């Protein structure tokens, strides 16, 4: 594990788990009886120091309740799976990405001019 990693033991029976560094896990009943599903959300602020915005970035990852812990570091977010599982750790891909203006709840476009490959374009609430 690298320095600065955030690790959280998973508790699927809880409605939510709040971790360090903006890691939040929301749990709900799964589609199968006796199963739970989780959504790990990483909250962060605009990463551009020259930008005056107060936007909050939300990256969401689906978690299976069979996992035992989640680890977030510079390489991404991974799940530790139960002993005997193959692989023992699984890298997660973002299933939800949003940018929110906390003062209004809007999903604004980024106001900072960035190269096309790094510019984020999101729908505004209620519009296309």
C-alpha cells in the first residue's frame, strides 16, 4: 500500500459509512434477497489552484457486499475480496461522475479553460 492511502473496512449492514479524505459509502438492499449493494463516493474539490470556483467533484464506484475493505490511493480505488477469491484485490472503474456547485445544487460546466482532453462537460440539472 502506498503512502497517503485511505483504507476502510466495509460494513454492508450499515446505511452509510463516512471515511477520511472524502470517502463515503452508501449501502442499500440488493436485487437478490439478503444481499447488499454499495456505492463508494469520493468527494473532492476543484483540483486547479488558479480556479476560484467552489465545485465539488463526486466519483462513484459500485461495491459488492462480498468485499471486505476498500482502499483509495494514487493508483485508484480497489476492493479487497474475501480469502480464496481470485483476484484478492479488484480495481474499480467509476460508474458515476458529477460536479456539483454546493451553493446552488447545480451541475455547472467547469469555468476554467482546460485542454479538450481534460475539460469536464456535464448536464445541468433539468436540462440537456
